[in-house]
């Protein structure tokens, strides 16, 4: 394998960079390593991820938090090994972020261990991330949080960004960043996304000259796309993905006629020389934007690595216009945060501070449904990761959800209107006997666009609709709950980009 060109040379360069960082801080605190695995990928069977481990020094040193990005890139042919695919946005930007965090974070000590990892084979099916997720699962690694960074430095919109994409060709967005994660209610992944945003809002936002806007997205990834956070979710580890607001293309030069965007082509370069003086003077990767995304990651990573153990045996009960909560804290911290969100929102509406393990929080709206979770706070004011969520439903007021005679109700989608994806839920009042249930989505002409199976258990049951491969056209759509071939109910929803 070449020492000067291609994946082998890049892998060696990253490993040497980790070694040089360790040499700068001394004491062998940052430990560079490889994870070798065997899998046929484009004619090669043996592959290596590159990582550096910063061992924890606290009581939870055996627990791990991970920040990662893939370094492989591609052209039109996913196995064209001779193509000069520099992949500056996808995904040298994420690789640079991981290396910089290793440099600035490794001189310090943390409760948990931190792994800085650069994967390979992402473009051929998330191979490197899958290998490490499998390793963590089989070896019982206590992996508490995964921050994946993929396409985090570009700010220019292409013609074909993945649906619903960005506003239009050459539109600029250097402020917003998208955080993708799986699930809705009681999702450890959405909880990690909310935690990362909370740490930014409380610790960084006031002191950053240019303030990013962190957007917690409803789906796990862009429509029809995927990333290295998914294999970790599949093995039960909390994982999220950071991605730029704007992408230069949908990454499908073979499936998109007349494809002119840079993503997954030889044109995904750092920048261009516009005046022919031999120096790049116009850049496609925005260094200030990438720097801000690096800070967002580093802050969330540090807090997850430093924080105490979350509460246990958490319980919630509705009382009047509030919630009574109780939980156990074996370490008796004496300070706690309670996250409360409307069931239909991705973000916390309230994050209250309390000082006992049993308390009541008032001021909630009758008729709403809420999700509640809790975290411990240590003597330095660092929150733990938040607990699982519990749903609280108030059965009074004008917004009462009234269950039909057949014991189930199709609820209004949320958010509505929506621009990326939307959640469709069915509330079930009692156990049902049925053979098949699904949600069908239709356009205004009545053409069925999607059919999504749904399991109808007592409580709230949800599916996420993201248009899959259907064309995004702003307007009104309909969705129906179909039970054993019979339409139970139909509602309308609005897509508004």
C-alpha cells in the first residue's frame, strides 16, 4: 500500500499526528492505537481505524465517551482507488475536528476515558464504525456517548443537497448546525442531543462572539442518507451526528442527472486559486464555522466525560398542573436538573434546578402531554447525562386527547408544518387485537407515497415520516391509520420548506 497516496498514507499520517500530540503533552497520556478488522472492501480485506485513547482518572474511568469522524472519501465510483478524492468537506472537515480536539483536550484529566477515533470505509457501508461498535458490544465496553462528525465545515448550498436540503445554489449558512439522532420519546440518542445543546447554551453561548444555532433534527439522518452514528445506535449506544446546515450536493453523482455539485467528486477540495498566483484564496471549507463546530463538540464531550453518574429509579406522577418526581442518588449530590419538554417537541421547554430527590414542579399546561427526565449535578456544577424519560399526560382542559370508542386515536403529526421530517402518533387506550396496522401517506391527488407499519401498544406509538425518496413539494398531504385493511381515521399535514 502506498506511503504517499490513498487511504494507507492518510491512515499513517493520522496515526503520526496522534503520536505527535502525545509527544507534546508527555507522560504517554494520549495512547495512539489501531483497530484492525477484516472485511472485503473494494478488493482489500484488512483495514484499520485510527484512534487515540485518553484514559479517565475518576471513579468512572472504565466508562467511555467517543468523538469520531470518517477520513475516507470517494468519487463517482465508490471503489475508484485511483481517483484523487480529497474529500475536504466530506469528510476531512470532521477528521480535522477530531484531531484538534485530541490536541486541545489531552493535556487535561477527565472522570471517564475519551476515545478520539478516525474511521475508514464509511463510504462503502459504515464499515469502520460498524467494526468498532461490534467490538464495544462484544467486549462489554461501557460506551456512554458517541459524537459523530460528518460534513461539518462547509457553508455553501449545492443544487442537489439531500432532501429537504438547503435553500438553493450558493446560499450561505455559517450559523446553523444540525444534530441528528434516532428516536422520539425516551430515546437515549435524542437525550444526548438535548444534553449537548444544553451544555452549549449554558456554558458557551454567552461568551462566543458568533453564536451558533444548534438544531435538534427529528430524523436520524438526512433523507436516504446515513452515517457512522448509526452502527452505534444499532448496538444500543447513545449516538448523535453533527452536520453542516448546508451541503454541496446529495452525494449521488451516479443517480442524479447532470450532477454539478462537489460532494463525492474530485471537486471536493479545500478551495481554489482565483487570481492564479499559486495560493488558494477562495475556500469551500469555512475555518471559522469548522472552529465553532469543534468547540460545540469539545464542550459536550468534556461535560459527558466529567459529569457524575445519573440518578436511578426515577418516577413521575402528574399532580394538578405539575409533576411530582422522585429518584435515588447514591452519591447524594444535593443538586439536580429536571428537563421537561412538550411531548411533541425535540427541545426541552424547561430545565429546572432542584435540591432534593423528591419534589414537585408546577406551572404545566392542562391538556398537554410532557416528557420528563432528570440529571445529577456535582460540586463543580457539571450535569450528568440525563435519565430515561417518563411521559406525563394531563386529562383535563381544552386540549384533552379523547380516545375513540375503538380504543385508539390518530393524533396530529408534529411538528406541523414540518420541513425535515415529522412524527405521526397513535394513542392506544387499551390492548388491541389486530393482524396488521400501518400509516399511509398520500399527496393531494390521493397517490399513496408511503406505507409505514406501526405497532399498536397501550400508550403512544410513533413513526417518523421523512418523504424517503419522494419529491419534496410544499403543500398539504394526508395520512391515515389503517387497521386490518380498514381506514380508522385520516388527518392532514403541511410540508413547508
